[in-house]
């Protein structure tokens, strides 16, 4: 492993900072585009699926990126299988985002937030396992943690519309916050995977 690769594990390099700035601008524009398309539909985000389509595309990208990490780990079967599971999990979430399969739980439990709580808890377990099994570089791990914080914002705004408790925020604003937190969470997860994959390629 060369000196630059060693540095990337525990500290931020100039290349990482430059890439982080470029990705921040890119995903900010991506989010803004999704919001503009949603507003142009004239419907709130929970009715029209335009912003959901943007979110789903980011989740699919996360699935692809985690699969590429799996490919780089083919020489270590345990890690290869683990990252394949991560990729599959993101794929399932992406399908659910468009098909709204979680809505079916309304018929069973009378509330679809239970499956969302499970997804939120699964996110914490997933990040913990990624850390324990593969020890990502520092910047990748930070991105994943920020993504989970955004996911926490998503679950709080989703549950705080009166289903479990009531936040002192108009419901129309909560709906937007929920969707935006969801997009941000998936963007941060994707960026974390991207930094880790980039590191693996440079390490060789």
C-alpha cells in the first residue's frame, strides 16, 4: 500500500476534500432539481411520485456502488457476500420507493410507519456491520454516519405528523422535510460508498 493510500484511511487528503466539494455541489443541484420537478407537478410530495423517482435513482446508485465494492472484495468471500447483501438491500429499498410496497403493511398493521422504523433500525445495524467487517476509510465512515443522521431526521418527521407524536410544524412542511431528509440520507450513503470504492481502486 502506498503512502497516499495509508493517509486516506485515517485522515482527509487534498484529493478527498476536492472530491467532497464537487460531490456536495452535484448532489445539492440534484436535490434542487427533484424539488423543482415536484413543485412543478402542483402536488404535495406524498401524492406525486416525481421526487420519489429522484430518490429511487440515488438508492439504485447506492446499490450499484456497493456491488462494485463487493467485486473488489471477491478475493475475500466473507466480505464479498456481505457487500452483495448490502447491494441487494439497497435494491429492495429502491424498488419499494417506486412501487410503495411498504404501503401494503397498512392492511396488516393499520400503519406503515412500523416498516419504516424497521428500515431505520436496519440502517444502524448495517453501518455497524460495515464498520466491524470492512473498516472503511475515515471519510467514508463519516459520510455513512451523516447519512444515518439524515435518515433519523426522516423517521422523526415521518412519525411526527400525528401518527406517533405531533411536532409543532405544519404538516405540509413536515411532508417536504420528510422527503428531503430521505434524499439527503441516500445521497450521503452513496457518497460514503463512492469514497470507499475509490480508495479500493487506488489501493489496488
